[in-house]
C-alpha cells in the first residue's frame, strides 16, 4: 500500500469494532509480521514500560526483539485487557488458539484492498514522504 494511503486505511479500521481490525492496526503500528501479532501473548507485554518483548523462538531471526509501543498501540492493548480471555492478546474462536491469519486478510478485503498485503505494511511504517524504505530494525 502506498505510504500516503495508510492513514486513511487505518482511520477506516478504527471505525470498525472487529478484533481483527485492532490486530491489523497494531501490526501496522509496530511494523510487526502478522504471525508475531497473532501469536502475541499477554506475558510479552509490559504496559508500564510500553514495551513488547517478542521471544527469540517467535522471531524469524531467532533473536529476542523489543518493540516500543506508541501511545495508540498501548491504548489498543489496554482496551483488550478488558476482554482478556486467555494467553493470546488476539484470541481466536477456539479456546486456547489465536486469531486466524485469515481474519487479517478478511479486513483487507472488506476495505477493498487488493493490491497490498498485511506484510506490506512493515515497509510503509518505516518511511515517510520523500524518504526511501529502510530495513526493519531489530
């Protein structure tokens, strides 16, 4: 998705009440991979320090990754604490299972986004107008 379209897309996500919309927004805000977001567990989050620590075994590079949480990312997680129903932040329909990857793709389809992927948001979050994409920091 072009960088200058992301803000409008996120605004549309915020109008919906779907948990998948919150997952997708957090994915965009943190430049995380969808699997990292869907596998996100409450014990990885430190809301006081506003840090998400992804354990090495869940990272593609095999190294622990610390993600600073923006004010909006923290607000999403605080909101979800009220609905907490297990270990996963984004719990799925089946008890003890995370939300399906299909849920994020469905959010994209509902927004009539055909030319972008969930994974494609990571580069968009690392750039601004007039800048070139950079690699994701670890």
